[in-house]
């Protein structure tokens, strides 16, 4: 085919390229190739970079009178399938990589991870799952993870065995759950000052009669603060919260675990043989 014709098609294509959808690009290429006759497919392919198979498919659609309806760009079922359809085990493999190093409040469905999507993609590829960082990001988002910035709340260097400690704890928790034994997360929550103080939110009151509270939220030395201590049952997704007014001590933590076990834990774990 004459090089001038190829250049002529290329110029037209560059002028219309931004206006094309996938469907209209294929149809336009098919019309151009058909109008050139013999050698038209090769000429259009050289000018546009489109594959011969794409142009031939456009010609078949033209001959069959096929059309897309409803503003669609592809036929129903066309396009690339989701990675979890092609590889149904990729989600489980990703969870196993992320979970030991996940961070976040166990009472919240929001989770985030300290591994980069690039590193996770590399590890998944080594396991036989052909994925890239973008796909990993999509899978993490679908699983409830999100990208979080660091917050400056700690001082000093971390212990060199910190990561190994958390991995050990994770293995112990998994072992307990496999054996049907209790595994709980214990943590103290935000302390609240007691007294007639302003709290966030609103409540139903007679119109024009809001509840009057202290102007300042200074702690009352006589009333102290409420200290919530939570015990979260990892296996049953349930929590028990004890509220005390004493200091946040080890004794308080132990008493909270004891209260959880007496009121809730032993009913959820009737076959408990170890803690």
C-alpha cells in the first residue's frame, strides 16, 4: 500500500483519536480498511497501531449489522474478567500476607496495612498469582483496607524483636481459634471526664430548653474520670466493656477479663480447656 495513503489515514486517526470510544474506534478502522480494498487492513493497522484481529472484528460487525444499545461500549460479558474470577484463591493468599501485619481497632471494620502494594504484588507473584500493584490495591479496598498516613504519636526506637513478637502473637491466636479455645484482645479506651459536661451530639428536648452544662470541661477531682476497659472476643466478634474510676492498672485489666469470662466468655466457650 502506498505510504502516502498510510500517512493520510494516520493523520485522520490522530485528529479523531480523542473522540473515539473502544467501539467507535474499531468501527472507524473497519470502514477505512473496507474502503481501501485489498491491503486495507494492513494499511490501517500500520497507520493506527490497531491489531489486524481488531480491524477484522470491526469488519465482521459491520457485515452483520451488529450494534451496541443503551450507551454501552462493550457487549454484555465482554471485557477483562475480574482477577478473583480468573484466580479464585488470590484473595485468600493476599489476606494471609496482610493479616499478621494489619493494624487498626478490632472493633472497627476499617483496617490498614503497612506493606506496600508493590511488595504485596511481588510476593503474590512468587506464589503463582500474576497480579500487579493496581490489582492488589483494588483487592485490598474491596476487603476493607485503606491507605493511611502515619501519625506521630511514639518516641524512641522500636524494639528489634517487635515484628517477631506480633507474628508470634498472631500464630498463638490462630492456634487457639483452630482448637476452639478463647482468644481475646484487651485494651483500655479513651478516658472520659465525669460530671455535668458538654458531650458531642444532640438529644431530644423541649424546644428552646437545652440541658445546661458547665462552661468549662475541667476534671472534677472528687469525681475523677471513667476508665473504659474492653475485652474483644476475636472468634465471636463480640466485646465486653467494664468502666471503672480507678487508675488504669494491671489489676483493673485482670478484673475486666474476669468479668467478661463470668458474664459472657464462658457461655461462648463452653468447651474451654486452656487460655
